[in-house]
C-alpha cells in the first residue's frame, strides 16, 4: 500500500467497509480512494481484484458508496430509504457479473467476470448492501457514536449494542477524550 494515502479501514462486512472509504464525514473528511488506482487497491484487499479502473468507474464507485451510506443510515434510523440511493444500489447490483463460489475451506468468495471489471466488483458490493439493508443477515445496522464520524456499520455483536464503527479508531478516540475530560475535572495532570 502507498504510504501517501491513509490506511483502509476494513471490517468484516463488505458494504459498510466500502462506505468507510470516506470517513469522518461530520468532521474533516478523509477520502481513502482518491484515485482510480487506490480503488483498485481497495478492491484487491477486499477480495474483488479488478484489472484497472477509470475516472468514470471511480465516480460510479463513489456514487454507490454514498448511496449505500445514505440507505444504511436511513435504515439504522428506521426512516424511509432515499429513492435515489435505492435506484443507484439496484442499478449497480444489476450491472455486475459475478458468481458466488465455494472454496475448499467452506468459505464463499466471489468470482468476477473474465474481464474483471470495476462494475462487476461494485455489483457484489451493492448485493451485499441489499442483504444487510433488507435485514436478511444476522445483525443490525447502527450509526457510530462518534460525533465526527457517525458512519453506518453492521453490528453483529451478541448483544447488538456496539457503539463504534471501529473500536481502534472512533471508540479509542472517544474513550481517550472522555478520560482527558475527567482528568481536567479532577485537576490531575
């Protein structure tokens, strides 16, 4: 990975990990896929390797990302899904040509078309978003409790009470801020 770009924040759920390629949406936003090549990098580490990416495909990926974020946020808040977001997600899902395959280890992986187009990878991501937003998977959509983040994430914890999209970033930052505030209150260094 190129040191000039921020690290990817990878989770166990493809669609919400994809929305995490833009983080700190309510603070100083961090774009983790600023170039077509960086989108290719993200797709590779996510098991969706593609041959190349154009600016137009990057724009489509970002449109899908924002649509998933909008729909997942609405679902987490139990609000109506934005019609435009639903349209973009459905179109990307329909455009992709990928097949689910079973590995010898008993895991599901995706096989993209022989040309390995970005649209095929986006179709897989859109299908994953559909499955979590439609409530087909065991877990619940929630929003990160960090005021600067508020990312939608898929909570698969046993109690379904997770507060942070990522404990190592948002959760740690909030706990540190709370600790420092308590230290100031008590006058300790």
